[in-house]
C-alpha cells in the first residue's frame, strides 16, 4: 500500500492545480475503523472530534490537530485519525492505518486524499496549493471507504 501512496503523492506534486474542492465533510458518528485497523490511544491536547486528523505534540505528549500549512513540522506530521471525540485531557483513540476505514463522509473511488490546511481536516489532492506541505493519507476505495495510512508520503517542502 505504501508504494501506491508514494505514486499518488508523486502525481499530486506534478499535476497542475486548477479548481479547489472542499474538505471532506465528516460526520463523527459515522467514522468506523475496520477489523483490520491499527489503533493507538493518547490524550487530547485540544478538544477533538471523531474524524479529525491529529499529530502528537512532543512537548506535552498530547494529540492536537494536524495542519498542512503549519509553521511547525511537528504539526504537519499526522499521527492518525481520531475515532472518538474527546475533551482536553480526555482519552482519544486514533487509527494510524486501515485498509478499509469508513471515513464518515463522501469519498470517491480512486481519489487521493491529503492533509488539509484547515486544522484536522482531510482534503482531496486537488486542493493542494502554495504553502501546503503535501501528505498523502488515503485513497478512496468506494463512496464511503478509504485505504488510510497516516505514515503516508510527505512532501519535504511546501507546494509551489
């Protein structure tokens, strides 16, 4: 799966950006990991909603919202996708790899999804624009399911 994600990431970097689509609208109650999901547990450093992308802040050892155009590299490194909502200081479970994650929003088969510049959000690769650090996270398997890998493929520089 990583080689497929690498290919999609390379394509996302060279394909021209035309019209930006909207972030995937996720319904928290509809986020469902498959039986093959790899899941970890952490502590929320901000209020989190199921379906948001998180990173692990090293100084506080808490999970916060990942952001593609953050000034800090740490905030651009996705740890996973929250699968439960949690208040600050509350426990949160997050999936970091799942070949059949029900994302809780409408997806397109074969579409590539990346970390958005909107904190915690997932965007179609068509949204990639100047100032974003590309991080391919998922590929659509159907209209509701994605193959998800937080390790994905990250660009080393902001998209131009």
